[in-house]
């Protein structure tokens, strides 16, 4: 189980939500001229029409769930619920316009690409039930995820080959951004550490917790006697980082559980902690090295600044493309 922001990014939840957060995460249904005139139930009621495609209440509700799931601290006051709904719907409409434009392109192996990407995401869950639970939270099944991924890939292909072609970021733009945003390039003290986690479920009983603690104490003793940390982590840790020998990379204060963070920052390079208890179980931490607080030089920040500025330009180009598409589209908001 993840216990830090950095580690959570390696889990399926963090891979799944950004994928589904895109407006293309919900599937729309084609309007059929021969469709029966029976009144649909509430979830199947259309909330918008984009040319010949309907967006339903169910799709809008699902998109809202994804937005809220990806921003757990976001609270929408009752007076702003309608505005939030309209903003989400507007994103779905923009996505549908991009998807419709992508259908004019030939995209090779799109179905296979979507299936492969979902398979990769699914493998990040140690337990398939966890994967199913995450899908259930946002009201989509695995086939729905494949379809939304297919849409996502189609839109990305359109943007990369037609909308944002030849977008470049100059060295002058990179330096200008760096010089004007010095506050963004101050690095706090960081440490690089590895850990072994003997995980315990929150609902575990006294005996189960006792057994986990006993195992952690035994492993700590083996390490004190010279056992290889990475080997024990790969063989025993219940954290996904076990595949990397327990390696967590660099992290600063405020990114880990308080007990874990306190123990890690108290160590000297090469030092080994005692067994540390958090809500996730029992940890043994090994500190590799420290980085003092300081300013990140332009040479180290260049690639990230370039990627950020390029993404900004791509977003602007995509918005302009959608704006033009709206002028020629028949769009009805039916809320």
C-alpha cells in the first residue's frame, strides 16, 4: 500500500484517474433516427447533443465523480453545483469535438493500443479486486475503461499530428520563465531512502498485528547482522517499491507519514531505523543520502521547464482548435 505522495503516483489509482479525468473518459452514444420514442430513465436522459452524438446524464455524473475523486480536497458548495456541472459538461463537449475530428484520421492498431495500456494499468494493482474497486468508484467497468482509453489515444493522436504540429520552445523562453519564477526553483532539504513494509490492514486484529510486528523485528535483526536490504525488501515488503529493492527515491518533508518522515530524516546516510509503525503497517528504513536545501540551477530545471511550456502551448492550440470546431458544430445543451 502507498503511504506517500510520491509512491502513490506509482499505483494504479494515480495512473487511472488522470486517464479518466480527461473529458474523453466517458463514452457517448450515437443518435439513431429510428430510435424508439419511449421516455428514457433519468440516467439515460441526454444532457447535450454534439452534432449527431448524445452525452447522457450518466456520462456527466461519471465525469463529475472522476473530477472529485482526483481532487479529494475539492468541495463544491451547493450554490456552485450547477456551475460545476456546466463546466464539466463543457469539457465533455470539447472532448467530443476532438474525438469527432480524430475519426477523419487513420490510426493504426488503436484497439490494441487501448487494450495494452489498460493491461499495463491493471498490472499495477497487486490484487485485481483493488482494480475493480477503483473502477467501481467512478462507475465504469473494465470494458468501459478500454473504450475511454481508446478515445483518449485517438484525441492524443489528433493533437500530436494535426493540432499542435511543430510547436517548439526556445532557449530564450525557457530562461525567461526560469528568471521570472525563481520561487518555483527553490528545493527544500530532501533525503533518498529505501524501506521494507510489513503491511497490516486497518481492520486487522491484535494477533495479526502482533505477527506483522514480529516479522518486522526479525527482518530488522537480519539487517543488523549484515543481510542485504534490497534482497529482503524484494522478498518480504508488501509495498510496490519492493520491485526496486525498496527504493523510494528522493522526498522532502510533508510527503510521507509523520512517523515515517521523522525516522527517515533522523538517520545519517547508510543508517538503519528501528521498526517504525504507521497506519500502513511496520517499516524499516535505510537512508541512502541527503540533499541540502538550495536553488535548483537552470541546467537541472531546463527539461522540466521546456516540457511545461510546451504543454501550455499545446493546450492553447487545442483550445483554439476546439473554438473553431464549435463554430461549425451543432451543439445543444439540454440541462
